[in-house]
C-alpha cells in the first residue's frame, strides 16, 4: 500500500465528494444509489463500488475515510495509485452533482414541462407541439398565487411558443411579442425590487455600498402601473417603500393588508421574508418610541404563527419564541404568553428547548407576580447564552426586591456587577445598561419613603438615563410607590 505498514494508524482522509455525501439525507442517499446503478447515468462499476465504500464511512458518521482501505477493496492486489484514486473521486463527484440537478428538476414539474417543450421545439417534434405546450401552460397556471417564478416560467413558455409558431417568417398572424415582454418585465421588476430591498436591509447593519442600476427608472414607472392587478409585484413594491420611506407608515399598512390577503398562499420562504420585513419595521418604530407598533408587532407575529409560517421543518427559532413572549408581556397578554409556551415548546430546537422554555416561563411568572416560582426556575440556573443570562439576572434582581429579600438582593447585585466586569465579550453599551440597573436599584433600596428630595433626584436621573438603563420603567414604578 505505497509504503504504509499494517501496524501504522492511517489518518482519515476527506475530500469534496465525501463531504457532499455527508450532507445528503438518508432518502437522498438511497435515491443517489439507484441513480448510480442506472446505466443511463453511469456505466462504471468502479464508481459504484467507490460510492458504496464511502457510504459506509458516512453511515458510521466518520469525519473521513481510509483511502488505502477503499482502494484495496476496489482493486485487490493493485498498489495504491493516488492520481487514479483522485480521478475516480472527481468522476464520482460529477455524478453526484448531476444527481443534485436531477433531484432539483424532479421537484419542479412545471420546469420539467418547459424542458420538454424546449426539446420538442428544438428537435421539431411537431406531433407533440400542442399537447406539450398545453401541459406546460396548465402546470404554470396551477398555483393561485403567482410568484416571481411563475412570470419567469411564463416568459420561457411564450419564448418557446414564438419559436414553435415560426412568427419570424409568418406574416398572417400576430406574434406573441407583448406576452413575452410582459412576463419578462414582471419577473425583472420583482427581482430588482427584491435586490433593492436587500440593499436597504444591508445598510441598516453593514457599511457596504451598492450600486443597483435603473432603480429610479423602475420606481418611477411602477408609480403609474396598475399595481393591484399583480399581488406579487404589489407585495415587493410596498415592501421596498416600507424600507425606503420609513417615515410614511401608509406603505407598511398597505404591505400589512396584502400579507393579510395573500400570506396564506405564497411559498413559505417568501412569506417568512415578507413577514420578517414587516416585523423589523415595527421594531424600528418601537425603538423610536412609537408604542402603537407594539400591538402591530404582536398582531403580525400572531397571524404568522396561526398560518404556521415561522414553523420551518417542524422548528420554531428560539429567538422568535423569546421575542414573541417579550412583546406579549409588554402588552399585558400574560395568558397568551403562557399558552404560547405550552403550545410551541415542542417546536423549539431540541438542544435549547428546556432552557428557552424555562427562561420564557420565568418572565411570564415575573409579570404575574409569582415571584417564588421565578426563584424556583432561575435561582440555580446559569444560561450559556449571554443574552438569556443577562436578562435572567435582571429578572432575579426584580424578584429579590419584590420579595423584600434585602440581604439576598445586596449579595446578588455585587455578584452581578463582578460578572459584568469580568465578561469582556459583553458589548460596552449593553454592560452599561445593566450596571445602571444595579446602581439605581442600590440607591432605590436606600431611599426612605419620606425622602421627597431623594426620590425626585433619582427619578430625574433614571429618566435622563432611560435609554441606557435596563428595566427603567420598573424602576420608575417602584419610585412612584415610594412617593405614595
């Protein structure tokens, strides 16, 4: 084996074909096996053998494979040839990539029909012209909601119909040029709007600069276009305006009404993107102090959940779960929040399910003033996620205060201060907001009910620092209680 002794431990080898196989699901691997066994796609028994041997390592969840052992089982008695082995792996990778293309096409019957139409037009299989064209159009029109790909497919079909009908040489009929142009235009406008939406979204979080051609001309044209006749175009047009002209909430409300009407019909990936855009707009308005959008956020999220839009492959992201609980509690919807936790706990990712659900339940109990239940959940838990950890510690501060556990509160404030200063990975602004909470809670505990000057001074400072103080509303509420 090219100088490798049997007693030596051979390091596992990996390459692109092995990595690709490791990413495929069991059902896909089974279909790939059948694909490779078909002589139409593959006539090499050696490549079949190579696939079977690599598959054993994949099924055992190995990080790589022993190439010398694989070679020995493929070609017993022949010395290992690295150049030839790499060639076999490269050829197998090409077949795997072809299989991926085949799988993609198998999932899209409309595109299959269009490819069939392209074949019969190119090869002039005239007996099939009408039936294949009819089938392509039927499949393209099957969905009630016409998204970006409907218009692209319709454009391709009309192009083939043009070629099929020899409109270039026939003078007796009117060619379908307008139909070709119309479908191409709608596809192009929607795609350009999606790109520009991505640009505007990127500007909020990154400093990259993008130049997208013809956007001014497209928007100027669309302002005069009968937008309501094409829901997909309307959705992205008003999504763009929602981001572009943020100070005008009418664009958001138009987008919201379109989501109400069509959110159930569109593909899930598209629905997630558009609902998230609406939620991000609400968050931006909330950050500006517009509390009207707290209810808006809740309504948009609740509608999306009723439609199962955010349940992707059976899972609901932990951050979505937490955001929903936070908004519901700020609106006083404690029963909704508790029911939400019970209903969707099993949809949380398995690795974070218990932490996320217990953390959320502790927040509900805090709003319900069930302080002993809060302590039961949080007192001996240190969450790995720094966000959970910080919020849970803030919840414990409130809980100790409300239970009048003065010694426990004082001790916890100090341990939390040390924690904040020790963990350098906490962003400076975030650290400051929690340090301010600690500072103001300490001062709050030392105030006497009749110290009017001290109460007034502390209230003024909290109001001044409210943008950089966690739970400032609760602090002001406790001051109001002291003020009597």
